[in-house]
């Protein structure tokens, strides 16, 4: 039987090291925000033939007087191409400026036949409101999770179990945030989707281990020391946790490959961070939540029961 609690300092140190590295990377390289959070515009145009993306950048910047970033994507099924234009700045592109930009593109690439597919234009106050609501959603989800664990495991000190589960969730949320920063993915709605998904996945894994601890406590009638009881419960749940994580990761790998083949950025921005978040969620459930709970219950020489 592997001694998770005995080796807790290794796991705690690894997590602290990763979090510190994420903080340093964020401070050095900065955090990119998508238009959903800061305001701005994303416009997608279909076209035919070949296109010089660097030249398109220059044409649009000259027309708008703003820095832009253009990229080429393939239409689902490979039947055509799209030009995706990201306009930097704190204001959405006005209709007049959009017409001006379209005329400049038509003059520079007369054979391309540009047609507007979709346009997302967000003013700064809308982005700020979206950000606030996203934060509220995560806070409410976290509070409800703690309350549920508190009530469901009240026979094994529900409040402390809930708090330690929340600490593990905070670890996972922070890791996912740093994944977006490290991969240079602008923070957008995909971040919120990944975080809420990881909250549900990670707490489910933790609850399975807590349930095993509660059952083993009943079976042994409290005869085992708390650290041995938790180690036994984690070892019994280990195969299940690993297999579940591998199944989730396998599905995400398929989705990620599909997104690469067909140029679907929204799926790529969700699948890869979700894969790493799934690994973090399994790690925190196995190596952090249980040992943290034991450390709290046995602080100051207490027996834990």
C-alpha cells in the first residue's frame, strides 16, 4: 500500500512549485484577454483563392488605424477558407470603419470575393459585465460544492472535508488559468467552460475517495489511525480514478485532433486545457485533498477522530 500521507510534502511541494512557476510566467509574459473580457472585434470573412495574410494585416491596419491580427482557417469539410480578423483595442469597430475595411480589402484583393460570415463586436462595458458574471458563476459553484460535501460527509467532519475539497478545487482552477497563460490562449468563454467542467470532474473524484474513507471508517470502527485509513481508501480508489481520467482524456484527444484537422479554434481552446485540467483534477483528488484533510484533523497532536 502506497503511503500518500507520509509523502505529502513531496506532493504539496510539487503543486506549490507549479503555481509559483505559473505566477512568474504570468508576470513576465503577461495575460492576454479576448474580446469577451476586454472589448474589441472579431470578424470572419470567407474568400476564394490564395491570400497573403501579412499583406492583409497591413491593408486592414492602414484602413482602421488600429493594430490587428489576421489568421486563415479552413471551413469545416475543407470546402473553403476564412479570414479571421482580430482588432485590438478597447472599442468595437464601428459600422462605418467596417465598411471602410471591407473596401480596402476588396481593392487589395479583387479576386478574393470576400463575404462576411460573422462578426463579434463587444464594447468594454459588456466585456467587464461578462467577466463579473463568469466570476459569480464560479463562486456560486464553489460554495454549493462545499455545502454539498459538508452535508454529505457530516459523519466524518463535513466542514473540514468540504474546505479541503475547495482547496483542491482552487488548485485545479489556478492550474487551468496558468495553462491558458502558458499556451498564450486569450482568456475567453473557453476558460469559463473548462473551469466549470473541471470543478465538476474534480469534486466527483474527491467525493469517491471521501465516500471510501467514510465506508472504511465504518468497517474498521475507527480502529485504524486516520492517516492509514485515508491511505487505504485512496489506494482502493486509485484504479477507478486513473481509468476515469484516461477515458476523459481519450475523448478530449479525439476532439482536439478533429479540431486541428478542420481548424476549429473554439474546440482546440477547450480540449487542450481541459486535458491538462483533467490531469490536475485527478492529481489533486488523489494526492492533495485526502492528505490535506488528515493534516488538518491531526494538527497539534490530535488523533483525527
